[in-house]
C-alpha cells in the first residue's frame, strides 16, 4: 500500500537525521575516566555504535507510533 512506502521512506530519512544528533548528545558523556589514556578512537567507536543503535530505536518507536495512529483512522 502507499502508506507502507511512506513510512519506510520516513524511517530511512529520520534515521539519518536523528543519528548525528544522538552522536552529538552522547559526546557530552565523559568516558575518559573509564578508559585508559589515549583511547579516544575506542570512545568514538563506542559512541558511533551507540548512536546508530539509539537512532534506530528512536526512529522505530516514532514511526511505529504514527503507523498505529494511521491504523486507527
């Protein structure tokens, strides 16, 4: 159906919009005390993986909410 394609496109676009914002928000967390000195690359990698996971979960929850609201109409 047409709405399925719209929600799929919305998921993709919102994922690529939300993920950089989540990455910037995660950078406010200070993990320097947990890791050894000069381990900035590992911290950046953890932030990238977490931002992708959290971005997917956020977008999935948001678009699923709109899909359910659309189903009620």
